[in-house]
C-alpha cells in the first residue's frame, strides 16, 4: 500500500473541516492537530509494514502446510510386479491385542457385573 504523507493527512482534515464550516487558523491548537496527524500517519505507515511482513510469513507457512498435506494424502505408488508382496498387517494387530490382554488381566466382577 502507499504510505501516507503527514502533510496530506493534515490538509485533508483541514479541507474536511472547512467544508463543515470550521477553518483552521495558525495557532497553538493547529500545531497540536498537525502533530496528531503526523503521529497518526506514522502509526498507520508502521502498521502497514507490519501487516505486510505478517502476510508474507503466513503465506510461507500456509504453503508449507499445503505441501505437508499433499505429501501425506498423495496416493502410494504400486510396487513392482516382479517383487514378492509383503505380508498382510492384520496378524500383527491380533498379536498386539493378545499382548494387551496378557498385560491387563480382567478385573474380578461381582454377580451384578460391577468391578470389585
């Protein structure tokens, strides 16, 4: 975005007030209004720079996140037909379940099915 000039902000404000019937003449209050416009222009320009940097960082992180999602959800390439197939994974899960049962024996229950 374009930077705001300090004098332009004051000129626009004085033009707006002149249209409403108020004229800014040189004096103590006018100097303070000019300083306020200068401070406001500096703050807006600084904030615009910070927002630009934040947008760049967010775009970088978003691209990285998209790449990770793409890699995780990409289809797996089929194995070569000359190689033997790997064993199915389901026997491993049965072994794991059997090991879990052995590690955590059933708790004794009473006649109503509640644990003692």
